[in-house]
C-alpha cells in the first residue's frame, strides 16, 4: 500500500467500500466519507476536537431511553430533520397536499382511541379548552373516510406525558377517525410553547450556541389512510412569541393557526376553535411512504 496523505486517504477509504453489496448503502457511505473528510480538512480538525465530538455523540447515545430519543432531538436542532422532511415532501407530495412538519422525539405508537368530540386531556386538564375540527380530503378535495388522525401535544405547563412522573401513562395524545364525509372533531387544551429538554447533551450543545431552545406552542398531527402518503405535520399557534424562531425549524406559514370564538361550522360554540382541513397525497407506485422520526421505544437496540 502507498503512503496515504491528507487527500489520498479519502479515495482509499471509498475504494475499500466499493464492493458493498447494497448499492444504496454504497452510494450513501461514499458520499458520507467524502463530506466528512472534506469537513475535517476545511476546519483543520484537531485530535482533541475530534475526541470531544466522539464524547458528545457517545453522551447523546447514552441519553436515549425508551421514553427519550436524544439523537432525534439532535437531528432536529441541527435542522437535519427539517431538511430530510423537505426533500421527502418535495419528492412525493402533490401540490395541493398539506405541508409537513416534524414528528419530533415525543411520538408514541398506539395512542388511545377517542370518539368524535372527546378530549385527549384525560389527566392534565389544566388550561383553556379548545376544539379542533375540519375535514380530511385527497389532493382534489374529495373526502377521505375512516382516515386515522393521531394527535399529541404538551400540557398547559409545557410537558409531554413522556416527561411526567409516570411516563407509561398516556395523556394528551389520542387517535380519531373521520366519518363518511371525511370530517373530524376533537377537543384538547391549548398548548403552550416549551423548551426542548435542556438537561442532556443536546441541551448543553444548544446553550453553548447561545440559542433559546424554545419551541412555539403546537399540536402534532399524523394522518393515515390506505393508499395515501402518511401525513406528519403540526399546527402552530400564531400568538406564540417564538413563532419565528423555532429551535427545531418546524414552522411553516401554512401551518400557523389561531383559535377563535364563533367560528363558522364549529361543533362547539362555547369554546375557541381551529378549523383545519388536511389534504393527503396518494402513494406513488412502489412507494411505501416514510417519516422522519419514531416512537422512542422502537429505537432501542434489541436485547442481546
């Protein structure tokens, strides 16, 4: 083997991976090596800085539990989750489909099912009640019956159930189904903006960058129906002071809402309401969909 210098080591590393059987893995890893090596050369990465980076990533992994996904949080605050989301969105979403947002690190599979109009605020009832209603349609405006709508959010104190004293108890999350006309109707409490978890390595990283670490108040929404792309999005409350500086870059103008009294068609006249109509894009041939994020409990390594 020839002596390797600061440039030739990159080509040699890629060459050793050239026989990777999976063509997509081969493509992705070759690009990753090129960019990582270019990054190290660009900043003239020092050994102590490289070790500090390894220590940071080790700490991020060690912070992960079945109830906390620190790596998804890191991806979020780096804007990488949003980038992958935007690229995935542009690749398959029809022009009239609802814009996507981040799944985030607090999603949970198999949330409890609720009847139309019931509230997901079962245990955490503090805060102002509000109504969320509307329709689910395809990109041409035709109703999608029996679509499943999964929603989850913080309580009136800015915490998810996974951050509560007993994280096994699900609260402020639930699943609803649209009726034959694609309509849905649910109740909750008005969420507030909150800080991302700042007690771990990602929080320390954010503080070192002099960032506020705040997310504007929002309600996460995941809509699924056979034959359609899974829609992962969120509705953001427009009166939140951090609406223009979300620390995980999740806000889009089309997703900003304002609860209002006396909204036409609202199923409850005594509560502030938000009407939002979700439009689903059809799955392309051979497409399986995909989401940026997962239930933290599904990300843990299998027992050896």
